């Protein structure tokens, strides 16, 4: 009889344990809570806080499961997205594996600093001005007695920034990509993630090719930014790259419309005669050569197109409202194309 009672009791304990470990506190409440495990906290402190935050039913089950896994010394500090619809097994395994909370941010190819700053602001992460103060304000030439605070100099940590003029922002170098960010991450750390990604994508082979062509990384990224905003397909980008480098060598004005819209902030590809006369070192209609700096953050395809241009007989190009690129060998052909496609 006593043996039977013990068996029933053990069976009861097993059922309660299964219920406590595998059944959540609230199966319908899926609203995440950002739960903090501080460095140095032990199993019992973590379990108490989970119960206090009403994420788990009872700390005893949490302690029991972790001990069962012999993982009491493997719980990792960090911030975790947890909710009461998760069972204790899922919660404990998450903290044991260090699967900390992450926010995914996506910076599309061709976004400029203003786009990124407004994106951060709309996400409730940072004010756009915080980004500008850290990496530099777009269009600002800091050598022109500006009262704005000078941006941080990242060139000490990233060699590819050595030939970037210190008087302009990091436009062009915040590599467009999808990033996983731990909530609460400082803005500077996010910027460093983007710069480290840029350094990874601009391989040693690409850097050597730039050097072989007697160009600087800065010149190449500036050209890539123009290509990124002007045309969309890889084939067109290579041809436009060839045209722009050729015009640059011949000391012919680049006359890039996208550089004008960078100045004005307009989204339209149409520019006016009056806009081509804006006095800005980014205006490639008014000033010959490359603009003062990049006009956006180009993707790898545009960077590679800038490094490996396609040589053709074309000297001119235009983009139709439908996104097609029309190439011309002579100014006369180009003017005919403008009359036909840009009515």
C-alpha cells in the first residue's frame, strides 16, 4: 500500500512538473516584455524577477527545469523579449542560449543620411539630428566656418576613411543592409556596425583594383553614389560609370540630376533650369568634376560598377519616367532623346 502511494505521489509530482514547465501562465497573452538579466544575477534572482513580472506562474518550476538541465551556471545576461504565453522551457532555453532581444533595421541601397536619420526617428530609436551630429550633417562643408559641432572622426578605427576629407559627413559609408540591433544599443555602435560592414563588403581585391586605377576609395564611393541614384540595372550602371569617368577625364561637366535632388531634397527626377544654377559644390551642372562628396549610400553593385566601368562610344544618357535608360553618342542625339522622352 505504501509503495502504491509513493508511485501515485511521484506520478502526481511528474504531472505537476509537466504542467508547470510546459504549460504557459497565459496562453493568449502574446505581448512581449523586455526582460533584463543583469550580469552577475544567479538562477534564484532571475526566477524571482520572472515571477514578479508575471511572465511565469511559479519560480519553483523555473528553478527545477534549469537544475534538471544542469544549466544554472549557463544563464546569460542581456535583454530578452518574453511573454506569459511562453512556457518555462522556452523562456529558460532562451536565457541559457543567450538569445537576446533584437530589433531588425533595414537601410535600403541609395538612402542618404537624411533618409536614415528620419527612419531612426520614425522607429522611435533616435532623433535624426543625433545621427547628423555624430556622422556629419548632409551638404555641410565643415571647413566653411560652420557653428555646428564637428562630427566624430572614425578614420582612426577604419582605414578606408583615411582619404575621406574631414570637412564632410560619412555620407556614402553607412553600408545599406539589414542589421539586427539589441534594444538600447547606442547610436555610435550602430554606425560602427555599418562601417564594419562597409569594410567587409569592400574586399581587399576591390581596394587593390581601386589603387591600381590610381583612384581613391573616396572618389570611387562618390562615383558609386551617383550611379546608384541615376540608374537601376547592373548593365546600365556599368555603362553610366564608363560615361561619367570618361567625362571626368575629359573635364566635361557630369551634369548629374541626382546630385541636384540631393541638394533640394526633392524626390522627383525632374529638375528645373533654375535648380541647375544652385551654388553648391554638389551641383555638377555648375561645377566640373565630382561633387563635394557622395550623395547617398550606394550598394555593392553600384560600387563594383564604379570600379569596373564599361567602355562604350556613349557620352550622354538620360532616364525616362518609366525608368529606361537612353544612351547617346552625340549631344545632338541626346537633345533629340530629351525632346522625345522628357516632354
